[in-house]
């Protein structure tokens, strides 16, 4: 199924020029990676975020940082600043779901105020923010998804479990992750229920909070069965860049943030990922993530991020500069498609991966020897870069509660 473009996303810009500023919206350390990707190519980068937590303000590639906080009302504050900004024409790049929703709902307003939002089909942008709609579109595109059902009433729970074949343990998952994160934080992705009583308890809690949720099976398989395609599709559905990678570990286990990643080239992941993207009508950047089901060996779609993700840093390290590609498409700079990338390159988040190991050891799934053995590779750190050390030390100071963590201006 293909959707009509909600609005032409491209601008002729000024051919050959990278003088147009880029405004990066939210995203925490994702914004750091995007700022590095653009700043190293000479693009002026501004960032809108939370001055108390966002380390991008400490990056030497961040020309200006605007503290607009986070949480409820952040989209309205971002939109107001963008419509009254002091920097003239600007490319707008999303690093979180709130930013993506802002663009998907307000592209016309942004364009009227000389903004150049990311290239995308806005109907699909909003669909990818809704996991139930994502699964419906994936099924229509002949892509496997986990067994699932929308949580509408606790009274219908037993019949829905029977009809869909969802078994315990299962997960209660938000349809809109960014709304769920405002209440439970970015680290918590789901409620895991091992039996009916736990599921009813979680459903009762959610019912009082007006959050839309779905019940989904937990695809069996090890942590390293998670794999994804990172791509950028032009208006004809042709990939301008492609990269596949595996998530070796995450924390919390099962449903968490990736703590250890590695690049590879998996033809099946690329083929199924492109089938999904083309089938739902994606234009621009996309990261469909799958898990290989140990029961039948098939790839099952977990989600699709239609924005920059944590893995942008891994792509940047191997020479696939998605941020610069998106920027150049919007400003009319001739595109240089990546010639290729190195396989077997690792990206490691030491603190979070230590937590992942401790959880795995507690569950009897990993020994200290196995964990240390898995790290015997050249490591790239998610935040540390010797050419831009400010964000790393800003986070370190913040965690140690030392002064000087926040850059002025």
C-alpha cells in the first residue's frame, strides 16, 4: 500500500551550500550524534532540549542551545521557537518521537515559516508513531508481526487472549511510546505479565491513566536475535543508503535500550526491511527493527522508527552519515551515496551494558567470562569521541554531581 505525499517535503535550497543552519529537536545523546554528523561537514547546528539533562549543549559542534525543557507542552514550545527563531531558514531534524509528531502534524506551518522539515510522508510518520497502526500496515504489506490485540476492556481480556493466541508471558505495550515515557521514563518500555493476574493488575493500572495500550506476545529468542535495517528512501522508494546491524544486548532484557550493537550485512533483513518500508509508503529515513522468532526462524517486526535513533552513532562511525544525507536532500546539495561500510564494528554503552550483564547473570544466562569475552573487540563508545569530548565529560560531571556540567549560552 502506498500513500500520497501529504506535502512535498523537499526544497531547492541553495545548491552546493551547507550554510543553512540545522535545528535538532530533543533526543538526548542522539542529538549529540546528529550534531557531530552535521558539524563535521561545516553545518551550523542549533539544538532545542532540556538544559538540565541534554549533553548536546556541551558539544563543540553545537552552535546554539535553547533550553525549552521537556515533558508536557514541549511540542508547543518547540513550534513557537521555530516560528519565531532568530536564525533565518533552517533544516529541522527530529531525534525523538515528540519531535517527529510535531513535524507530522505541523509541516505546513513550519514550511510557511521558512523551515525545511525532514523528508517524509506525514500520514506514514503519524502511523509509525502508533504501534497498532504500524502492525496493521505491516500485515497488509505481508510482513510478519507478533500476535497482539488492542486493549479496549478488561472484560474482553480472556476472549482476546483466546482469539489471538497470545500466551504468557506476554507484554502490555504502549501504542504511543513518547506518551508512555512521560509517565514512566524512557527506560521502561512495557509491562511484562507472567500470568493472568499480573496482566489484569497492569491493565487496571493503565486504565486509570488514559494511556492507549496493546497486549503482545513476547517473541522467543536470544537478545542478539534483534536486528534492524537503517535506510533512507527517495520519493521513488529507492534506497540512497543502507546498513544492517544487530543488537547484541539491551537493558532491561527483552524490552530495553540497546547497550551493545554490531554492524553486519544481512540480505534478509535488508530485503524484508525494504519490503516493509515500500509497502507502507515510507519516504526518507527509517529504521525497521525485527526479532528472529526461534519457533519458526522468521523475522517479526517489532517497530519502525522514522527518525534518528541511538544507532545513528554506529552508522556515523562506519561512514553512513544519515544526518548529512537528510540535510543535503533538503538543501539541494548533491548527494554522495555511501560506497559501503565496515562490518563487525561495535558500539558499546559501558554503564548500561554492565547492568545488562548483571541482569543476565542473575537469570543464569551469562557468566562473567562470557561477558568479558564478548567485549574483546575494538570498541566505539556511544558518547565518547576524542574529537568532541565535551558531552562525555558533561554527563560524567552530572552523574558525579560536579559543577560545570552545563554549558552557558
